[in-house]
């Protein structure tokens, strides 16, 4: 995974780009009718049940837009919320509050939706040893926010991007000439470039699992689109040789059964690509 420093750089880049995109050469709606010295106060109103996420991000947005804005947090990230709750109050320049409003809402609505969905999966896994993972199926440009939300919801992050972990999927394997060749070439590449990256290899059937196990140094095997029976067989074959991960169309109805097959992880793109934003509003007080 990427370092905390790199992750923070991603967050700062998101804020900078989003303000550039949204504000441009000025919030002319506010500039036109609100005096530059006017001050005000607003509240973040929750209008749906779920898990709140993005409060710490909102703090960074307000700080970026105007360091003089004061944030009074009432509910922290990761807390269950219900309709009518107030997450925070923000006070200071009215123009600054309005300039930051849309970015704060857009981010928090999506982050809260992702945290809520992730938390529902986490609850379905209670009592098992299986953990839920996100994927790279994220919204371009805001991956750091979406992966942050998964963590807030109680899930774990898969690799952040292509550069922080090796993942040999079906196309890599086919283009490389097979599993054994793909693994061998990968190990040589890591040696030649002096990189220390974990290797995950995807398996499409039990025979591919057997072939993967002939190579050492594999961190995790991705058991992709297996049924329950074959997943149990795969877990038995792999034993303690490396970690296991199930993926491929797993949903709320099937996740528990896959966990009961004994896999260490279940990855789900739905955590980030199939959510409906939580309803939140920033209202003047």
C-alpha cells in the first residue's frame, strides 16, 4: 500500500483540482450579492440513515479555502447517523463557506454512501475470519476519497493503484504465455528493478491454482468467479502456502457463503462503483 504521506498528497491534489474546477476565477454568485466582510454559520444536516464519512476531509477543504473558518464537529467519521442529525457547524466568512460548500457535500455524500455499503458487508462477515476489500473500480480522480471511505466503513484497502502491488490477472497471464511464465518474468522484473512488491495471481480454475502453487513467493491467490464448492476445494489446496481472496460478482446474498468457504479476503468493486449518494445538506443557521 502507499504511504501515509503519499495518500495525503493525493487528498491535497483532489482538493486543489476540485476547487480549480468549481471556482475558476471566482464564485461570482456570492461575489455579486454577499459583502466580502459578511460572516455566517452553517450546519451539515444529515437527511438519511447510514455511516457518516468525510468529516475530516471537509475540515481540510475548509482549511484550504479559508484558514479562518471554524469547524465545530458534532459527529465523527465512522459514526452511525440518522435523519435529522447535525454532523458539524462551520462559521466564518460567508463567501468562503459557499465556496467550499459543493466540494464538501459532493465528497461527503459519496464517501458516506461507500462507508455505509462497506459497513453492511462487514456486518455480514461477522463471526468469520474473512475481511472485505475494495478494488481499483473507483471514480477517476477521487480514488483516495473512495478508498478512505471504505476504511471508515470498516473495510480494508486492496492495492491503491498499479504501482504499489503486482497483480497478475487473466490478460497478463495470457499475454505472457501462461501462469508459470508470467510469475517467472515478474520475479525477474522485480529483481532487475530492485522493487519489493507483493505478488497476487488470479486463478480461473483449480488447475490454475495447482500451477500457481508450483511457484514460491506468491502473496495471495485471487480465486476468481469460482462457485462455493470449488472455492472450498481451492482453499484446501492452498492451505497456508499463501493468502486467499475471492472475487467476481459477490453480493450481499452470497458474501457470507463465500466467507464460510474459508477465504481470507473477499474483494468487491460494488463498494465503490454501485452506491447511491447519502442525502446531506449544508444549511445556513
